[in-house]
């Protein structure tokens, strides 16, 4: 092992032991005054990409690695196992005569969800004697003990827990003092008619913390409630959101669609979006709206778009999917 080059490379590619990812290139190493290392790195790994060679050297691996099946140089570094990969391709891995057929079958991608569920169920039955690990009495006992311990050690209530989680943002103490004041909550929620989501956004706390204090103080909820009640009349809606850099089509369900629309306006506005509601389907049976949304999420599962905006993290598609979405709704409404 070439210790000098490893030690020098560690100096230029790490900061107090933490790797500098952007440093795995010749220009960066030269600017730091270690250009003399570049020929040595290339000499050690003439076939591997420069970036992958650097990763190997700072992990104290300075020998060539070749594919077990075909013998060509390995070009990819395994950052989890911290060593060169054993094969140059999936084909070589699957054609290695020393690997059993069972392992090859495990490596291949399984796209049939029913098959995955069936295999998982069979494995649990063989290992634990039932459909889940909790079917095993010993595991069930340990699980119960863990849950009891977690309940015993949890914060006093949802407000304290949420405040503790966001304390690093310097909002925790302020949020806690606001939510501990019944007068403040009544002013913001009842008098100003802010939604639970809006208050949680402004205080940087979870909506469950806000919902908790409203119940705690016995404050009557207005229409901007969190969640969806299938037992009440409901509505399914579609919106189009536009900004200077992006557009998407969002969908959702609500027992109070107009109030929900005002909540969307608040969060989309903070994200730089304007929005238009292009479809509203109202149902006397709330289950119908719920089932329609469920069908859409299942059908478009692979192309759902996470906007990062509250309300549309799992309920959005790229704008080019709008026509396809509308056709699907028309067929299933």
C-alpha cells in the first residue's frame, strides 16, 4: 500500500476527516497545490475514472481490481462497502459460474407486486410462524416493551414534542410560548380565521401540535380542519399551479373545498405559485371522493410529482400529464 500518496490525498480531499466531494477532480487538486499527485494517481489506476480512483486511494485501497467473470478493469467504486465492485456489469454478475441460481434470481428485479407480497408472507411464516414478525411471541413481547418505554419517555404533549424538534431553528421557544397562550390561539385561529396548516407553517411546528392545543382549549373548529372524514359529504378537486420556473397539476379531496382552496393559496403563494381550480366534483358520500383519489394515486404511482409544497407532496403531476389525468378522471368519476 502506498501510504504517502494516501496521506497527501487525504489532506487535500478532506476537511477534519469529512470528504470534500467537489475535490475529486484534477483542477481542484492542482489549485490546492497538490498537482504532483495527479500522475501518481493515474499510474496507480490507469484504467479507472479519476474520481473513482481518488475514492479508492483515500480508503487506503491502492491495488487494481478486475471483474471476476470477464477480467476487465472495474470502473465503479462501492461507497457502502468501501471497495471496488466485484463485477463490471449485471451481465457478468449473473453469468458468474460460482454464483448459485438462487442468488441470481434474488438479484433480478421483480416487478410483480403480488409475487413480492406472496414471497414476503411465505418468508414471515417460515421464520416467525405467522404473517408478520410480531407473530413470534418473543418478538411481540419485546415490541410491547419498546412501545411502553417510548410512551413513558415521550414529551409531555404534542406541543412540547414539536417545539423540541424545531428548537434548533430558534423557533421552538417562541412557538411553545404562543401555543401555551389560549388567548393567542383564539386570536389567530378563531378571530383571524387562520387554518391549522397556516399556523403550523408560521410557527415551524407540526400541524398535530396546533390541532392538539385547539382540542385542549376546547376551541370550536371552523371549516379549515385537517384531514378528511369519509362519513361526511366530500369533494374531489384539480388545480393548475404556475410559477416563473415550473408548473404542475395538483389534486386532492376535502370536506370543505373552498376553505381548502384558501389554504392552498397561502402555501402556493409562499412557493411563488399562482393557482386555478379547474375541476370540482362534489359527492354526498365522502367515500366516492376518497376512492377516486386512491385510484388516481395507484394509476399514476410511478409519475407522482413531489412539489415540496404542503398539500401537494404526493398529490401532483407534471403539467404535461394534465390531459391524461383529466381523461382518467372522466372515466372513473
